[in-house]
C-alpha cells in the first residue's frame, strides 16, 4: 500500500497533519505554527509580509491514515546526520545575521553623524536668528522708549571728518521725533467697525503738456505746493490752490529718480545731479534713488555701490555706508533704514551704519517693488506682485498679507497717518483696506474704479491723491 503524500510546513520544514494554505504567498503551513507566527508578527504573511488573518487561511484536506515514520529516522547515524545538517544551517544563518548586523551598525553610524551635523547647523541658524531678532526688538524698544543707544563707530567706513557729529545728530533727532509722535497720538477719523465710502475722484490738476506723461508727484501740505514729475525729465513745481507753475526743473538729459522736500525746500534728483529750488546743487554718479530724513536737513542717496548722506545746509556729503539697494525707506523716527534688492529685506541702524536684521519672509520667486515703514513705527510694508505684506518689526514676522484683485499687479500703495487704512492702487482701481484691532487683520472695505493709476498717496486721514498719466485726482473718504 502506498503512503499518503507528505506536506511540509514552510515555516518549520516539518511534516504537518493540519496543513493550511496562505492565499497571499500560496505556501503550505502548519496551522498551529502559522497562527503562532501571525500572533507575534501583527498578522503578516511570513513569506510576502502582506496582511493575513486566520479567517483567510485555506484548509487542506488530508488522508486520515497516520503517517508512518521511516525506521531510518530513528537510527543513530540518521539522527546525527540530521543534527549536523541543522547545525550547519543554524551556523550559516548566524553568520548572515552577524553580517547584516555589522552593515546595519555602519549605516546607523553614518546616519547619526549626518543627523548630528544637521542638528548643529540648525541650532547655529536658530541661535543667530534669535540673536538678530532680539537685537531688533531691543532697538525697536529703545526707539519706542525714546532711548536710542549711542553708536559705536569702530567698524564704520570713514567718509568724512564729522561722522561722529552725524551719528549724534541722528540719535538726538530720533529722540525728538519719538516724543513728537508719542505726544501727537493721531486717531482715525472713521469708525473702523463700519464701511468707509470712497467718493468720486475729482481732477485737481491736468497735464496740458503734449508728448509727456505724469510718472510721480510729491505734495507739501505746509507750503501748499506739489512737485510733478513728467516722463520727459521735466519736474514742475505748482501751487495747489490754482495749479499755477512756480518753478520748472528741466536741466536734465537723464532720468529723474526722486523728488521731495527738505525744510520745505523742493529738490529733484536725477541719475547724476541733485537740484534744489534755491538754485543750490550737487553732483554724484550712478544715483539710483533718494529719501529725505524725517526732520534733519539730510538727503539719503543710494548710488549703485554705496549709500551717501548729503547735508543740505553744508552742501556736502558727510557720511557713507557701503551698501546698495534698489528699494529703500527711512523709519519715521529717522534711525532705521530698510532696503532690498529682491525678496530679502535688510534692516540697518543708520546712526551706526550696521545691519541689525535680515528678513527672509517674502517668497523667493518674488521681487519687492516698494518698501514703506508704517507711521506707527513698528510696521514695515512690502509690495510684490499682487500682494502687500505687513511685517511686524517687533517679532520679525509677517502679521498680515493684503491681496489685490485677480492677477492685476499692484502699482502703488499708501498708508494713512494712523496706520489703520491702506489704499492699494492698480491700473484700473483703488482698493481701501481697514485694520481690525480685535481680529488683528486687514479687510477690504471699499473699491473705486479709476483708470490707469500710477501713484497714490494719503495727504490726510480722509484724503488720497492719485495720479494717472494725464491728471492728478483728489479722492475723499467718508462715512
């Protein structure tokens, strides 16, 4: 009589009288052995490591006739041979496991080395960031308290014999400006919990010059005059009441890069000249832009390679900082300067000529087109594409981001004296945003269609001047 076929367990290698088939690996196992394995290995197939449960096992019907053990299995030589084979297999398995252990130790050692290096680099970066943030917070706190730290000129490049005087003037002016801003306590004319109406724009000056377009303007409320820059390198000085021309700057064969007021005296800056309405002038190569100090008779001029400070009263350059920016602005208290050449913003202490913070907050593929310190002293606004980011200098983070309409690029933005209203201008409209102190965010409150807007400036808490290529318009706000 023929012996029934033997079935061997794929786990133990021994014959089994209770075989089952795994549908995952299609292998035969002893039921009890496999169930023990599943229990200790989270119900995974021993061969494929796929999920496997007891209910999925397929029973194999076997002949009830018990298996007859061969007499050779009980002989001493046969047992010794079996033990030798088992020992050889065990020794081979131990060797392979030791080899895998050595490889795993080497890989773990390399991984730990890279991890430690990454942790050290990250810790250093975090430490430098925290130190820079702490330094800026202390500087802003000193400015807010009217207590600026006296500068150390040890590392500042010498540009003139009276740099120390310049530094003390900046610090003294900062204290005075802080006290002035603190005592004024400007309040909004509007209830910020209600909508604010944008009135119909009214033309207050029309460009009658042929073959020329308006590209910029600067109004002086104290003298009731306005500087208007045309694209043919001509700058007009007009009286606001009747629009009558008072002065004309037209001695340029190059681009006008900045206009403004110092001590109520109009100035015009081109790529190589600085002209004043009192007929004084200066020359400097490769001028990119210029900003006036908030209270001192100083003009901060950015050239292609360095920042120069021009004293209007002395009619000479008195200070140099070896930095270069495409966009810059001066803090309302006159002791901080913000500049950028792309998406990273650098903050400098003007009195020391030292960098106090780097703000890498704007998306890397963006280009900042305008920088402006908020009148409240602790906000810095930066426009890029369809966005305006409001940065909190006390924390070194973006407090809020304003978005324009659709894909239209923002041409200009302006902040009211209370820092609670922001007007964003694009080529087809002006959009007004208001600040909610409770929500700590900006929301759109109204919009007015105005064609071809290039510039927008708050002249008071309820009046905005906007310009297109042919006219300057006055826009009043009401509630």
